[in-house]
C-alpha cells in the first residue's frame, strides 16, 4: 500500500510544482480532496484513477457530497433532537432518506454491485479493504460463524466498506488542510519540521514508512493541529450498559453518550491558552502530564477511529514530501485565522486554505 501512497504523492508534488514561484495561491482543500481520493480510493476499493488530474470527476464530486448528505436535512436534524423517543426517531430518519440529500445511500448501492461482481468473478479481486471484507464474509459462510459468534452479512460488507471510504476520504483532506495552514502560518515551526525531515531522510536514505512514522516533531505538530481543529468535532459515542449516576446526573442503561471533542480540546482547564498554537504541548514530557482523555481527535479506547493509523501516515508523509520540495507561505486571501464550517459532527475549512509555494 505504501508504494501506491508514494506514487500518488509524486503526482501531487508535480502538480504543486506547476504553481510554485508563480505567485499563484492554491486552494488546498480542493487539491487535497483529489490526493485523498487517490490515497483512500485505491486502499478501499482498488480504484486506479488519478483524481488529482480530474477534480471534476463525477465520482469525486459525489464523494464530496456524501458525508454532508448523510448528516443534513430537516428530518435528520429533528430525529437527532428526539433520540430518546425511539418510536419517533425511526420514521423521521426514514423520511430523511426519502426527502433529504442521501448521497451516502447511492455509494452503498454501488458498493453492493461491485462486491457482488467480485464474488461471482474470482479473477477480479484486488488487495483492498472491500476485498478483505468480502473474504471475511466468504470465510464466515463456510464456517457459519465469525470469531465473535456472528456471521458477517453482505450488508455488513457493503456498509462498512462505504463508511471507511467516505469517512477516510473527507476527513483526511480536511486534516491535511488544517495541517498545511499551520505549517505555512508559523515559519519557525516550518523550518524545524523541514530540518527534522531532511535529517531523517539523510540518515535512512529514503522517506519510507518507518522514516515517516519516526518524525516525532511532525507528530506533535499534527496532534496540536487536530487539537485546535478536529475534523470530527464530536466523535466518540458510548452506550451505558447499566443505570448509573454521575455527579448527580442519572444515566439510564441504553443511553448513548457523545463526547464533545472540540470543547474538551479547547478547554483551558486542560490546555492553558488553548487558542495558541503550540506543538510542544505534545512533547513526551508534556504529554505525560496531560489528562489521558483530554485529546480525542481519533476517539479513545479499543473502538477508536479504525482509520487512525492510515490517516496519520498519509498526513505526515504528505507534509514531509511538501517540506522537502517547497517553502510555504499564506496567500493574501488567507491572512488571519482560518474559519471553519460545520455540518453535524464534522468540520471543514470555510475557504481555502490559500497557500503560495516556493521551490527550495
């Protein structure tokens, strides 16, 4: 998989080189969406198409609309406000599927067609997430049970493949946009990162998987970026298995509790001067002093974000490749802080970020 990531990044650097030293500002969310589709599309569905050179492709545009499409519409919002009234919630969500913007369902249906085609034609399988889930379904059909005692259904295969694909695509592009904004906005951080990457490559003679994941300061910058601007502003959700009372609040069994990720990560009780961008918060010595639940950009516990490691690799590797080739500065359209837009539980850059690139 890393070879494919490297190949997609090669094309990305070529595209940025076309704009370097021209004075042109590049809208990074747009190009990161193309790159992220190349990264995730191949890993999830084995899609061999370089969307970076085809940003108007219908599949890419549909993917951009898919995540907001599952989280908008009058009936969806009303259902979210009546989660304890289960009799009302189900029909409201059904109404949203009929009258709301439900691009996600379209993706799931297309996934089902591809999965069915692969099952009927053994010569078609590829080394991707969809195939791994199809193989798990076939294995469970032969044994009548999975390791947890439940068969993996065909619907499970299609729905989980689509979730991994859509969630991984958009949130990775968003995280990269926030990261590149901070790198361009803070020249001292940028130079420290470039030195770290240059020294690591000189020592290992290659920017491979191991070298990328060894970039400690890069990881600090990435974590601090997602502390201030998590792509999922609220993400971790857990269900009470029994009645419990916490600080006077009675929580009944079966109640779902959603963690307010953004509020916790910007809480001055845990993060002094939270508006200040400071990667040193995540140095080993400072991290050891923090509350273990104060940073939850990828959730927490054994059921945290399933795509966490892949997202971290893609973000750090992409940033490292950029730093080796270019010096970054904010475009004139991007002076000041970057504003964010929100849909349901997810954030995206409101505009840009607009970055200028200079060849090193």
